[in-house]
C-alpha cells in the first residue's frame, strides 16, 4: 500500500531510540503532548523503511484526519488493516493518535498474535495508553517519550546561530516544530500557541476527563505557569484559592493536576532525599512541556527568566533520558538530581550570579553533597566557565548544546 510521505526535518535523537526495535514483534508507542512532532517521526520511520525495503507494505492511519473517521473501534481497525494489508506476508502499521479508537488495545493484541506486522503508534494521553497497554500488552510494547525541539534542534530547524538572541527566541517561543512555518514574531507565534493551548486544555483535558469546573482548570494552569520552579502542594493551591473566595478541595486539585499531566501539558517532579533516597509525597514542582505554551499564558517577563531557565534545563535533562527529581539535603535544595544508567548529575540553575552571596548559595548547596558524581551550576553569566572546588560552572547555551 502506497503512503505519501511529506517532506520533514529528521530528529536523529529519537530515531536512535526507535532503531533497536524496528522490525521486531514489539509495539512501538510514541507518546507526548499534542504537536510535538510525533506524526513526523512516523513519517521519518516510514521513509527509513521504504529506503531499506522499497517494496515494503506500509499502512498509515491518522485519527485526526476525516479520511479515517470510520475507524471508531477495534473491529473497524482490524477490518481496515486486513483489507489494506491484503496478501502481504509482512506489513508495517502506523496509527496516529490511537487513543481515539475505542478498544484499540484489543486490536493491537490481535495483530501482535499474527506476527506479520511491525507496529508503530502515537498517543497524547498518558493515562489511557499506560492503563490499557499495561493491561493487555504487558511486556510487548515499548514507550518512547517525545518532547518538543531541544535547543540544538531548535537552532537546526530554524537555521539560527548559537547566540543569546537565538536562546531568547527559544525561551519565548518554545520548541513546537510547526513554528518553522511561521515568522518568529510575538503576535504571530502567540496566536498559534494560544490555539494549541486551547486544543490541549479543552480537547485533551476537559473533553477526555469530562471536566465540569472549566474555570478552575483555567485558573490552575495559570497558577502552575506563575509558580514554575516553586514547591507547591494541593493544599497550598487549595488555600490560595480559598483566599480568592474559591473553595476547591485538595483532592480535586490533585485530580486536575493529574489530568494536566496525563495530557503531557505539565510534568510533575517530586522531591527526593539525597542521602536517604526517600521520595516525598507532598510539595513537588511542576514544569511545562513547552516553554512557549507557558509564555502564551503568562506573557514573557524579565522577572521570570530564572523560572524559564529552570524549566529549560529540566526539559533538556528529560529529553536526554534522565529521571529527574528535586533534591533535598537537610535544609538545602538542589534544583535537579538527574539519574540515568547508574550515573548521577546534580544541577543548580541561576539566572545570574552577581555577587559572593549568590555564589556561596549556588555552589555551597552542591558542595554539601559528599559523593563524587558530576555537579554543575548553570547560569547566563557571560563568564560562566571553569570550576570551583570541582563544581563546573557552565553557560546555559553550553549546557543545552550537549
């Protein structure tokens, strides 16, 4: 079956993650926020398969297109694939936004059993995918998290030099890939981003989870945007709302936060005790999956640059595949404790380090950690370089540039 593949810019970072599973009898699930480029990763995989196997059979289904509106449930999906595959002994299946097909997990289980299909799908709902796939396909699928463009990707996609002006554009506009089709001007970009924000909020959260108190959900997203990088709790948010004459219980706050996380709009980051490895159940931080979407809510303000830098470093660590927590060491806080493959990286983030007091605070927190893992202070200081007592000081652009 012929599939028309549009032109695309490659994202090697994700192809490297997908490559070990290509052609294997395991379902590849690309998950992430709406418009982070999951569809184009499917196109990239298709192009790779066509190059390697020019006569291969490709079957593509995109639930966001009206052409596939008739595929509503697992039976519809199986019937469509049976017809499209025909007598081919092997075929590759690509299903975009699979959570919009009722009972999709039953169809995938049936297709897996036939051992003739190489299956790839995307989804924008963490709850649905994790719950249904874990129940029906435990051990037979791999989940690959897709984020918006990293800073190095942003430079490549927009053909920009690595300088502070480009960094500012990334801070303001974020990494949604479609922005390469727009002029990077505030009024143009933010009109687009507000439309994406509305689609995520009202389609992926309100409609999916049958939210009744929409005005509270809107205020909650504004609260999260204002408090990026700050420790928050459901009780703290509930108390804040009470002070504004809005009575919302902490349990409702928790539920709504979990819905925003499920739509990959925000990311919850728990605190952990550095020495005892205890993970605290209350007071966590929330970061936005896309910097531009956060700015479309709050506007870009000079006073927020420290928050934005922290969000940026967090996204970079997640994109690199680290598990990230907020570190607690006595009364000191370490912005990020990042772990991957048995290694650790401790990171402190500051906008600027203008005096000795700020220097002592940022470097002193890391000096309190007694192990020998890598420790880095990241800032926007022009002279950010070298190290202090074994702790590296890096400019944000160098840190993001890998």
